[in-house]
């Protein structure tokens, strides 16, 4: 299953190269504006608690701006994962349509960053100064909560794009999908690591934020086949649930994707003509 996901995602992001680059241009603008906002707060002449509050507020604003831009690519990512062509008009329309969800997600992500920045150093200092392992336990619990949430949130946007759920349901389902597919979630994170390396190499233009959104959406779309199979086969034991017939579930998608050769990957119009 992972091999097909990797191949399909690679083809989807490459086949929509121009769209990905154009959308990533707006993502880079959002990142640049966010950088300016954060640096303005960080280098402000204020001091003490007001300066700290200003920095945390800038983190929240930056997360809202970046996440809202990423959410704008959600609808087209769902189209691409379903073997349809994206529309630029949908991307621009989604800026407003998805702003509420993107802003809430950004606030949540910003809150997690602030919690990590404050609580982990605090409990570490308390543990070192007092020697009590109670503080160490608190630090470890918060650390693993943050790590778990980080991995679970990879599923949030595709859940919204493919299942059209509200914020609370998206968040709940993100945790459920993570705990039910821990291995695949880690494998998805590895793909994101490759995406980030290539993004740095291409100065943020490819695959960038848009490519990562497509990757997440492709991953969830394939996973939904498993849950559809479980739904039509009630009463499966835990052992039977693990033996998902991926070859049958992905047969149609394999046919739609086709046997992509190296020539067809870089010059798909020539392969289609042949």
C-alpha cells in the first residue's frame, strides 16, 4: 500500500507542477510576512512580560496566516487525489471559505508552540533545581502529548477536505486515525522529510506547502478504503482488521494511474500520444 501511495503522490505532485509552484508562491509570501511580524515583535524595544506577550501574539498571528494559506489548497488537493485537475479559482475562493478553519487550526498550532516554549523549559528547570522527579514526569507527559499531537495533526486538513467535518470532529478523527495507523503515520512523516529537503533545495517552490497538503490528502484518501472495507465487513476481529486486502481495494486506482514509465513521468504527453 505504501509503495502505491508513494508512486501516486509523486505523480500527482509532478503532473500538477505549475499549479504547485504558483500556489507555493503565495505560501512563500505568507511565510515572509510571518517572518516580518515575528521579527518586529522579537526586536521590539519593550521588555518584561509585555514583550513576551507580544512575541506569543505574533506567533499566533503567524500561525493563522500560514495555516490559512495552506488550507486554501485543501479543496484542490482533494480533487488531485481523486484523479481530477485542480482549478486556480478554487484555490483563491478557498482563502475566504477556509479562513475560519485555518484560523482555528493556526490558533491551536500557535498555542502548542507557546506551551512547548514555556512549559518544557520551566519543568526542566524545576526538576534540575529541586531534584524531584514529579517535575520530570510532568515534562515527559507534556513532551509526549506534543509529539502525539504533532503526528496526529498531519491528518487534520485532509479530514476536513475529504470528509467536510467541523473543527472538533477533524481534531478528534485526526487522533483516531493516528492511533489506528501509527506505522503509516510515521512513514508519511518520512515522506514529508523528503518533501522538506526538496523544498529547501528548490527555495520553497516545489513541493512546498502545497505539495505537502497533496501528500497528506493522498494518504488519507487511500486509508479511507480500509475504513470503507471495515464498514461493509462488520464483525471483523482485531487480527482480521489487520489483513486489509489492499491489492483489491487499490485495483481501480492502479488502473487509473497506469504503468508510469520514467519517460511518461517527465513527458506524460508523449506517453499518452503513444
